[in-house]
C-alpha cells in the first residue's frame, strides 16, 4: 500500500503544480495521465492486486486522485479553447466571399418574352387580367352556350357553383379580351399572356395548368387577310424564314369564321416524327374573326367594327423552338433541365 500511496502523493503534487502555457502542454498532460496506458490506468491495475483490507482506504484516495486529475484536464481544455476562440475569429475575414451561382430564365419566360417582342413591333400592347374569373367573362360573353362541354366540371376548375354566377379558374385568357372591350373603346390591338387552368390528366402532352398568349385586333375594316398576314409574320420571326404555314377551317364559339393554324414541323423538317404525328405539320394556334355576338356583348357596335383574335399555348411554341418533348419538364424545377437555357438571352 505504501508504494501506491507514495506514488499517488507524488503524482498529486505534479497535477496540482501543472500549469500549461499552451494547448500542446495540455495534450502532454492528457497523454501522461489519462490515456489507456497512462499513469491513472496503471494505478488502477496495481490496485487490483492489493489485499482486501487495504482496498477500502486506498480506493477512496485513488478515486479522489482520478477526479482531481480529470477535473484539472477539463479546466485546462476550457481555458485554452476559450483563449483560442478569442484569438481567432470564427471566419477568416481575409478569404474571398462565397460565389453566387447565376440563375437562368425559364424557357417559358424566354419564349413569352420573344412572343411579346414580336407583336410589340406590330403595335400590340400587353394586357393582363385576373386568373379567377366569373361565368360572364370566362364563358357567356364569349358566346359559349349553356350546354357547352367546357362548362362541365370535367374541363373546368370551379371555385364556386352558383346559378348564373359561377366562379372558376380561367380556362383561357380570352376573358382579358372581354374586360378590355368592356372598359374601353376601339381600336384595340393587344396581346394577353398568362396562366390558365383546365381539368386534364397530366401527361407528356397535356397539363392541368399551362400558359397562353391571346391576341385581339379590333378596328374598322379589319379582315381575315389581316389576320393571316399578322400570323404569317409571327411564324417567320419566331421560327425563321421559310417556315411553312397553313390554315384549316375550324370552330370556336367566339370567332366566325374560325381556323386552326399549322406550321411545318421544326423538329423533323416535315419528314415525320412523334411531335407532328408523322404528318410533317404541327398545330400551334387557333384564330378567327371575332363573332359579332361577342362584340355586342362587350358593348361594341358590330356593324361598324370588325376584328380578329388568336390564341396559342406558350408550351407548344416552346416545344417546337427548343425541341422539348415532355410538358412536365416545365414545372418540375429540375435544375439539370433549367441549366440548359443559361446561355439564352432576352
């Protein structure tokens, strides 16, 4: 017992008098007393071999020495960690700041801007309206009959169903045309870009929300020839000179006569592919002369004024311009997809 006791007394004095001046000396202290092969561990190994009578008194002394040794180490550690934190800033202020990753315009924003710029050169202004519309502006004023399927829940997201005053998410930006005609006087020459909503199954070719640009031109003497030449100019500007155009008779409640306009497929150059369904042609918009009933519903004299209207999906235009085959890519926010348009400018 005397041998262990003497060693404990000796080490205790050393522990009490240990005054480190650096973090390195604190580490020397730890390696000497506290590691698995250090002094404290060796003393406990020797303690196992003393007699039962000696263990009671010696055990108390050994435990007090252990607590004192560990306590001193914690004091040293706290002291130097505090000094280091005061001496060194949490950040190296001499280093350059973190760089900022530049974003890119969304392809739909790029194409929308390009469409707007093309029509602005022709004298069209931009008009906008609410995305939540009443029945009058979304359907009735545009000559939709009561039994028209677009009024059904299968095609429209209704917010409130109330006889004669349904409230719904707009299904087209034609509602902006009605508001413009109601609140102004001809001539009108405007385009209406915006988001629209339809209750459709989401797939590579369709989505429940998408973006449109509609156009309206009303004045005295406006003809279908004006409509054709305006849209032909738009196609040449958007897709390049030499892009072929064709008009097919169609039907829309708010225009008469009506037509759908196709262009030669920009992906396969007319040879046939999935995008054009192997016909060489892709429909990009609907158009026609504004129905006299729509003019009268909006307070415009149909005997004096005529006009044309057209509407196109921005997603379809973008598909053809950038050869994108899946509409869902536009709304998934996949950074790998968006980074492809970093070099595009508007």
